[in-house]
C-alpha cells in the first residue's frame, strides 16, 4: 500500500461531510441551552404578567445554573467557529443566519448574566435551589425589605435583561422558521445535523 492510499486523519476530517459535522457536546449544549433559555423566557413573561413572585427563586436558580453551560458553549463556538452550511444559500439567507446566530449566542450570555447582576446589585442576593451563595442586603429598619447594593447598576441590568430577552425571542422565532425551511422546503440536512443524525 502506498502512502497516497493511506488517508490521514486530517484528510478524513476535511471531507465535505465531516467539515459540516457537529460533535456530541456541541449538539447537547445547543439543545440544553436552547430549551432552558426558552423555558426561562416563558417563565419570566408569566412572572411579570401575573406578579408570580414565588417563582423568582426558581427562575434565578435555573438561570445561574444554565449560565455555566452558556459560557462553555459560547467559548467553544467562538474558538471553533461556526459549522459550514450543508448547502449553498443566498447572501441574504447567509446574512440573516449569521445575525440570528450571533444574537442568540450573545443573548444567551447576557440574559442570565444581567439577571444575576440585577439580583445581586439590587440587594436580593443569590441562591441556587435553596443554597444561599450571596445573602440578601436586609434593611435594618425593616427586616421585610431589602436595600440595593448598587441601585444604578441594578437598574441598568434590569433594563438589559428585558431588552435582550425581547431581542432573543425575535431571534428564536427566526431561528425556528429557518430550521423548518431547511428541513421542509430545502430538504437539506441542517436540522438532521443538529439532531445528531
């Protein structure tokens, strides 16, 4: 057997199928982060519309936990770059895809981060599933109230939390429409790839 007949691992990885392939960790992080962010957005809307204060601790706990996965996912994506498209698309589609993916990636970092900053700077502390990591800043004159640690920062984080959440909801709608278009109209392997097939 000649050396030209022996395929190197690098050559194997650079075949068209493998260049667009995703590893299991990327796929797992995509779905874990995606579904959790969607759930937190739904919970946040419900809490706001119904003044469901009893859900805030759960909302913050899940947000703090998913933040770890979000940072790992964002770091890996920026380090590895974006996977290659499975087919040729128009410039408009490519631009929309790139903008949507960046909004989702950056938004998935900013939503939980701004939520944590809002809670801590607002004096509400940080607990994860009942385990207190940072205590509340209780008002000595009224033990039923908390005092902000840094009120302006809490206010900025609160505004960012709401604005970025709305932006991510719009990007999620575009992302889902795009995935369905690839699968139903284009009949390509974009969605199958993300399902690990």
